[in-house]
DNA sequence: CATGAATGAGGGTTCATTCAT
DNA sequence: CATGAATGAACCCTCATTCAT
C-alpha cells in the first residue's frame, strides 16, 4: 500500500500524535520527532498537515466502506451483518486504536467544519448501513413500522457510544469483552430493552 | 443568572462562533466582532478563551444534570423518564441549537484531551442515566440479563446519533418531528428492531 | 495623510530596510526592529509584507502621477515641463532617497512586481509623459519625424539612468548638481549630442 | 565553451526560470524540472544557486565587454559605433531574450546583486562606453560643453528604456523594428528632439 | 554521472493576552 | 466600563544544500 518505509513511519507517528493531542494541537514538529525523522521529511512526503491528516482519514473511510460493501453483497442473514458491523469497529479499535480514536474525536464529531468533503463521506456511511436495514425490512426480519433512517441512527449511535466510551477512557478490548458487546448491542437493538 | 447585559451578548456571540468554527478555529476577535464589542471587553468579563468556553459548557452540563436529577426523583414510569430525556435533547436543540452543537462537536472531544475535568463530567452524565436504567431493571420494567451499562450506552448513543445528524446537517426540528423521533427511539429501544 | 504616528514610523523603517536589502531579503523582523516596535505591531497595521510594500509603492505612484497631471494642465512651455519632470525625480531623490531607490531597484524592473497591476501603473506613467511629447510636437516645438513613443523612451530612459547611477552609488545630490543635471539632460535631449 | 551537454541544458533552463520568476522566486527544483534532470545534478555542475546565476551573468558581461572593446578599437566613426552598441542590445534580445531580460530585471538594478562585485562590472560597462564618448568629443564629432558622463548616461539610459519596454511587455523585435529603433535613438541622441 | 531522499535553519504570519488611556 | 494599540511566543511551511546509493 505504502511504497515507502519512511512514509509509513510518519503516518504511524501522526496517528499517535493526532490521537494524543487532537488535530489542532498537533505540531508537525511533534510528528517528525515521534517518527524519528527530520522536520523537512514530513513535508517531503506530505504537502501539509491537512494532507497528512486526510491520508489517515481516507484510510479509515476506505476500510469502513469496504467492509460495508462486503456485508451488503454477502448472503448472510441480517443479524449476522449487524454483528459484523459491530465487530468491525471493535476489531479495528483493537488493531488500530489510534485510527478509531481519531475517527471518533476528530472526524465523526467535527465533520461540520470540513464541510462538503467530510459530510459527503458521512452520508455514504449512513446510506450503506441504511441499505442493509432496508434489506432486513424487505426480508421481514426487521419491523417496517419504523423508518429505516431511525433504525440506522439508533444502531450506529449505539456502536459509536460504545466506541466513544472506550476511546475516552482509553480502554482496551479483550476478545471476551468484544463478544459480550457484540451480543449485548445486537440483542438490545433487535429484541429491545424491555423485560419479557 | 447573568448579571450583565454585555456579558450575555458576548456569551451568545461566542456560542455562535464556537458553533460555526469550532473551538480551535475561533478567534477572540471573531467573538468580539460578532458581539459588537471591542475585544478588550471580552477579557474584561472572561479571563481567557478557555474560561469563556467553560462558562458555556458549564451552562450545558448544569441544565443536563438538573434534568436528569429531576427525572430520577420524579415518580413517573421508566418509559416516561426515557422519553423525557430524549425530549430534553430535542427541545434543547430547538431552543439553543448552538449550545447542543457545541456539546456534540466540541465537548466530547475536549474531554479526551483535557482529561480529568471533562471526563468526570461525562461520567456523571452516564452515571445519572445509568441509575435510571438500574431503577427500571429493579422495577422489572427493563430486562436484567443485559448490564445497565449496555442499556445506557445504547440509549444515549441512539440519542446522540439523532442529534448529531441534525447538527451536522444543520436541520431544524418541528414539534411533529420531535414527537416522531421520541416515539421511534423509545419504541426501538424498548421493543427492539425485530419484526413481530 | 497617515492618521497614525506608529504607522508612519513603520513605513519609514520599511522604506529603509527595503532600500538596503531589497524586497526579497527584507525580514519583517528587521522592519519592526528598525521601527523600534514589536513584531506584531507591524501586522496590526499592515496585513502582510506585500501590503506594506504596496503602500509604499502606491505613495510613489501617487506623487508621480500628480506631478505629471499638474504639468500636463500647466501652461508653461514644453522645455519647462520636461525640466520639471527631471527636477521632480531629483528633488524626490533628495527628499526621499529611499523611496526613489525602491522605485528604481524594486519596482521599475522586477518582473515579479509587474504582473498586470504594476504593468498598468507603468503604462500610465509612460502615457502621461507621452502626452506631453505629443503636445510639444503639435506646438511645433518637438520634431515630428520621430514618433512620440521614441521621444518618451529616450527622455525617461535618460532620467532613469541618472537616477540609477545615484541610487547604485548611493550618491547625494546638491542643488548645484541637480541644476547641472537638469540642464545637461534637457540640453542633450532637445539639441542633441552632436557638436555644432 | 560548455564542455558538457547537460550543463548547457541546465543553464538554458535556469535562464528561462530566472527570467520568468526572478532570482529570488526561482527554486532550484524549478530549474531541475525545467531541465528535465534530477536536482542533485544541478548541484553536481554548479555549487549553488548563486554560482549558477553568476555563470549566466558572467556570460552576459563577457559578450557586452567584448563588443565594447571591439568597438573601441574599430576605426569606424562615432555614429557607427553608437549604432553598433544599440544593435548589440537589440540583436542580443532577439537571439537570447531571456539573457537580456535577466540583465534588465535582475542585474541592472537589484541593490542586492550590487555589492561591490556587481557594481564594479557596471562601472566598467559605463567606462568603456564613456571612452567612446570621449573619443567622439576629441574628434570634434560630439559636443564638448557637456561632460562625457552625461552623454554616456543619456545614451545608455535611452537604450535601456527601449529594452526594458520590450522586456516588460515581452515583445518581439523584427529586423525592421530594430533598424527603426537604431535610427530613432541615434538620431535623437545626436541631433536632439527639437524641431528644425 | 545521476538520483532523490533527507536535513534543518529561517521566514512570514497568527493570535491570545496585556495595558495605557 | 470600554477601547484597541501593543506584545511576542509559537507554528506551518519553504527550500537551498547534502549525501547515500
């Protein structure tokens, strides 16, 4: 993917610093220092702080879309698809916590400021998820008296809440916790929180 | 609450600018200009940009806690309490969209970086909500095979997703839409998304 | 003209530094230091290095145009008008050597400065002078077998050469030298360099 | 002259870029790109940006001096010598417009370049021309009531004005235009602008 | 010869904050 | 109370130059 070794090192360093300090408080010098390269080299590979950030964010969106598209065309049941989506976020968090943190704190919340560009990404994300919900309704698995928009928002909101809590608390996810979370979210989302 | 007229004007201006540009991209000069005052005056009332931001954020937390405490001691049923919480966010958004925007886009984020201070606020918010969930479980209204943490995250995540979508899209909430949303979220949260 | 005292001080300092080092090698810090003000104050009054430079250059063009317009409508003879033009440059050099230096070294050539904006200024300068030449031809004072363009270029070129030599050599102009120069240039331009 | 092919290519590229952007705004990378070579190679042949520029400028001065020396020793009349000087500039502009442009915009002014080194070059240029004027005076061809300095400045100033106008307007010189210019300048310089 | 990755000092600009009036 | 002039530390980015391959 990355042709160059140093590029990767810089991106990884950026991932850490952006996560620790947030985009606005990240200094290019910090990234260079953390990457163990000279100041100028960061600019040799990335035209600006914004470009470097965008490279990271694009990487995220790319993985997310890929997963959603895979789920859409997969012939598994609706419940499994929803479980896979939750699993994606949790596995991603386990594998690349910095990337997920940045998504939560810098992208999903502040996409207001990255007008147009970022907002469009978000709409795609929601649309792809909504298509899965619509399919679930058509198949009679999901209730149809509630608009698919609602189902989408509630489902994704629930995931984001879990991820956010982990991000804010800088928590770790064990495999066990992951499975419990997948189960809990799916269960409540599908069967409801009410007793009986 | 505010003793002084100019203070209020400045806070309102700050609310607008923070919402439009985000904390990091807000200039004290922007706030002064939008308030129509000199920028020495902003400093006359507020010691720093951070203090001004905190005043706004404190106002938000105050209202939120008050509402949650009121709900906790109220003797209405669990379903009503949950509905009230959703309504609070939607009404708040209708009344002070900038305040809610800032909460969504800036507060949760700053919690990550300004640890301690902001994180504690967040935990209180979750705790208060969780207490309502625990009460619902004790009363046998909510299922007990799922930890109250889970119920809380899912419920609040769903609300946040709705609010976020409105914030990001700068949408308006009509009374009708509000009621539909309250109903939709409550219904799915309590009864689940599955058909039948 | 300048409402503000500090502004003037900064412009004067800029005049000196631009003259000494040229636009490209001038540091905003140098200007601030030479003006005896803080770094930020320069930016308080002038949005950028370029703006500060333009303010200076505009001042020059303004004076130059004014003089040329005055000469055009004056009812003195052609010889006197030409003498006045030469005198303007020499007096200006005596009064504001830095301004004239900057004009010669940074404005009058500088392929950089000449992008539309500056080029138009130059054309006006030449046009106004040419009108005086045309008038001289009409009145039968100047020969008409040579196009007014040629007369203009030769006349202005001669002046510029004198000024340039003074600028490059950082020479001073005494009143006597000024008068000798006015006379020499006028004499050669009008009567020619040939003996008899 | 140039031993190496690549060297020439680089110099030609530099000529173009220096002309287009001016010395200060020229990047070594621009030159390398325009030459179609890597930018390590530029340093392989030329120790620094300044050296590369000097090579170009030296080439100019060399040709100019050679021409002036040739004229000095030639046994043609003064009028012919002056015509040859004008022709040199115009032919040079036709043949190597970039070189002449650079001379006009970057060398002949530029307080920066003129630190001793450049100033001396200039004085030589003026001296050589002045010698021709002195000779013309001695022979009784040129008037002697005007100092040779004056004649030199006026003559060279006139040429420079013509060249400058072409450079700034990026105009072309046809053979016809060249001859008209030579004639016009010589005529006015020698016989004066006055009618009769 | 030739390449381009790597370096790092330096410059323009921003902006929160202070303070004299 | 109110103003806005004044300060200067900090930061992003540029680019001439070096050097390993």
